[in-house]
């Protein structure tokens, strides 16, 4: 059976019908499928696999965002490498095309790299005038990261020094995008969800808006950096075993609106209430 495993499967987290890559490496996954109904009362269908099949936490999607897809991939896939991207954001390959879908990383491009690298991530995002912590605290609620730190201190104290260093940086691998060798993918998910399930017990979301209540996916963006950095510090990974790819958006970003919202968050205390 192991000999027949796919070399790599990258799930594409989606909550609506959208154009998908024409490459067998990608597996479209309807995240948050549990309980979703069409206008006629039938189960909502996009023609994708659903994250409420097999071992899953689909019901948590309103708070966990794409992480219900990450959990599903952990529990239900056995490819040698497993990854996560988003229906509007992908790793970019080397091809040049006016169509953004023509520039998405393909399995043909990735396959020769699988033996050499164990981790594939998007290029680091630099916040320049903000640390990961201060950016999160301005746009969301820093108390959520503070609670995550307490949980790490209690349950995974060996990670604490790394956590403190990472949140003080001005850059990081964001978006919960990754492709990991299967053993690393499993280890990361065990560590991550152990922290998040405990965080869920400690944080009251009832006073948060719907958008702000989706914070587990945002906390995990930072936690991924903590986990990855610790793997290198502990000798589990070498820097040369990690490969960065550019990332590409499928739609145009309103940078003026995004920048204005950030300045309002930083200087006026106005939290984000929408994605960009």
C-alpha cells in the first residue's frame, strides 16, 4: 500500500465554487461543509471533497477557518508530502502567463525537489514597522496570543524561548500555506491542535464579532513559525531542507484599502472586520 502512495497532495481550501488548478497534485476541499445547505434544503455541493467526511472537525470551521481542512488532510491523507493552499492564493511556479492560474506551481515543477527538501513555504512576509505580535494585537486581540503562550509554557515548555523570539520578529511565513513531508506534517498537526483545542477552552468568543471569532486560523499562522523555527534549533530540520516559493493571488488586492485599514488599526484602535 505504501508503495502506491501519491508523491504529494495539496488540498485547496475553499468555501465556495471557484476555478481550480488543472493539476492532479491539487485536491479541492470544501471546508466548513458540515451543516451547509443549498436554498432547496439539500446539502450544499460544489463538486469537491468535503471536510466533514472521515475523521474531521468541520463543525469548528466558523472559528478555525482553513484549519478544518488542515485537520482533515492530517487524518485522511497518506501521501508522502501533504500541503495546504487557498482557493485564492497559491504557490507560484516559474511559468509566465497573463492568466494567474497559468503561473501556479505544478507537480511537474515540484516533483524533482521532493527528495531534497522536506518543507515548502511561501516567501516570508515582512511587516517592517510591526512585530508579529504588535501587528496581531493591533488588528486582532493580543490576549489570544498571550493565552497561547501560557499553553505552550504549560504543555510544550521547550518551545517557549522560540515563541518569544518569533513573536518579536517583523517577518514570518504567513497564510497557513505549506507543503511538508508526511512525518513532519503529522508532527506539526499533533502539536498545533493540542494547543488550539486547549485555547478553545480558555477563550470566550461570545463577545467577538463573527470575523474576529475566526482567530484560531490567525494564531496558527504565528504558531507555524514557532514550530518550524524550533525544528531547526533542535536539529530536526536544517535550513537547507526548507524551500521558499513566491505566492500568487488569484484576484487583485486593494492595497489602498488594506493599508488604510492597517493604519486605522495601529493608530486608532479599529480592529479588522474583513479580509483583504
